[in-house]
C-alpha cells in the first residue's frame, strides 16, 4: 500500500503525520511553496500578529495530544478570561449574549414572548428528525423567529460564513437532532445530559500556522511546489499522478483528496464524472478579513469579550469583529487595540468583493459608530479569500453521498468539506482516516 495525499492543508498534513507514525507509505503533494492552506498567520512589520484563517482554537484532547507530540505544548497560549463573553448587535448597540438558559430568562436580551416560548419548549415531546431541515427552520420550530434572527443567524455567520436558512442541521449540528429525537425538548435534553466542561480557547505563539509548519517539518515524504495536474487510473486499479507534465514513478493504491471540493472535482472529472459534478456544485462564498488598529484611548467601548457579531437584520456592512487585542494582548503594540472584522460570507457576499479602499473605509466608519472611536486608525490591512468556507448545505450533502462510493476504488476525501470546518474537527477526522487506512494495510 502506498497513498498519495493531494493537498497540504491541515487535514492533508495531519493524515500524512499519522500514516507516517503507523508505518504506511505515502507521498503528500502541495502546489504552494508553503504548507497550511487556510491556516495563515502573517506577522506585520508594524508589530501586529494577524490570523487570516482560524483566529483561535478550542482545545480538544486530540488536538492537545498532537500539539504535545509536535513539541508545541509550550507554545499554547490561553485566551484572556474575557473570552467567555460574546456580544451581539441589537438596535444599534452591542449587548452581551447570555451564556445559559437561566441567564437568558433573567436578562432583557429577548422579548417576553420569546422567553415564554423558551419555557414552552420544555414541554416538547420526542420527534424524529425532519429530513433536509435547515438550521433556521429547526431553531424556529423550537424557539421562534427572534432567536433565529439575533442568536442563530450571527452565530452561523461567524462559524460557517453561512446562512442558517440554507445550511442543513444534519451536517452542522447533528447532536441537536439526536437530542430532539430522544428528549423532544433541547433544553431538557441538555439539562439531563453529561455536563461537559468548557473547552479552553487558545492560540499558538507565533500564530495558528505554527501547527501546520510543525507538521510539515516532521514529514519525510512532503513535496511542496508540486501541483497535481491529473490522475491516471491504471489497468490494475492503481493510480499515477501527472506532475509537471510527467507521470510519477510511484503508483498508488489510494488517493486521499485533501483539496477544496472544486479542485477535487477537476481531478476526478475524467474518471468519476458524477462525483466530480456534485463536488463542483459545493459553494464557497468570498470572505475578506479587515484588520483595524487604534489607540486604546480613542475607543470608548470596554472591549471586555471575545468579540461581537452583527445579525443580518441589523443591516451592517460587516458580519462582526473579533477583539483580537482583548483575547491576546501581546499581538499588538502596547496601548493599542486591534479589531479583526469579517466582511463577506454567504450573507454579505457583495461586500467581500469590493475594492480594498472601499472596504477599509467602510469598516472604519462602522467601527467608529458602533464602538465610539474617535480619529483615524493607526493601521489597517486586509486579507481576501475568494473562496472561503464550504457551505454545509444540500449541495455538500449531495457531494458527500456522491464521493462515498469511490472508497471502493481507493479514493477517499479528507478535506474540511468532509471533516468539518474547525481545526479540532480536521485533526480528529484525519487521525481516524489514518487509522482506517493503516488497518486496511494490515489486512
């Protein structure tokens, strides 16, 4: 058995790392000169440590174990205690989002009608999942439209850059469908379930990219600047790859696609047309990250939290901002604050494509209005992703279903459209796939 891994992002690198540990032969091909894909942590000459991908990590047991093995345990940096506080824009002002159902009932964040709806939710009876139900429809059934507008909508935009009216519950939060099937009421099910502790919010000194840099450094068969142009299926079922118009000397029993769905579609089209067509339909909305730094004294808002989200109903330019300097104060020069604002995603796509000067000016104007900022920014910059996060909607469900039968032909997928969008999801899925492939080798 020899496995070709195509794509050197987080999932491809993690798969290679665990295959190498298991003694399985592989080659990892990455078109870019650098590893990491969407994990990118630029350090600016002005003294700002930025993130263009994941801005922080929720530390799972598997991720912590991997970081320790890579010698990065001492690089783990805890977020400031204020990170547990989240804010949502309502009526043009940022209000703290209650952290638990009792706190929500005691607050004035939602109307009395919605609070009564929350109490009534406790009486719901168990029910089977609704096929094809979206996140918005599910939460509207349980808690009403106001919760969808002011909690679910901004939350989904922040995590998935998506629209809850399009994303499927079964692909995003399947555990909630399971709670409804068992208990009926989500609130009752959560109260009866095991009390999981809050996962630690962390980063890595030097940026999240330190993880993928460390993975690449450990790999013996990592090949950067090697773009796979095509795949060829041989008569015996093995595969060759075309690199720089030349076939690889090695042949491969398995192909592991660690690529965006649209890139995987191009490679699969000559051999697996139906799967390629389904993959090409997966949507990736554009996203721009706008970074804005100010003197702390110029910002009236206390910024005591993780950041703030902007529900679509509020009509803002951006989807919200992470208060980077509140989470990790050492990422900015002393006496300054840094906002990382998100412009784009499925609900704000037109803004993401605007010229840089327009974006920077619009974000500064919005931040000034919402946070009580006086004066111009000390520094601004941006990073643009033309295709950001795969949308976990019906198109993606169809793509997963179309790709699944290819496993019989030795083709498996390990990209984030298969694994999940978070760093812990990608690590967990890649590790599980490595175990499956190494077990197949032994058999």
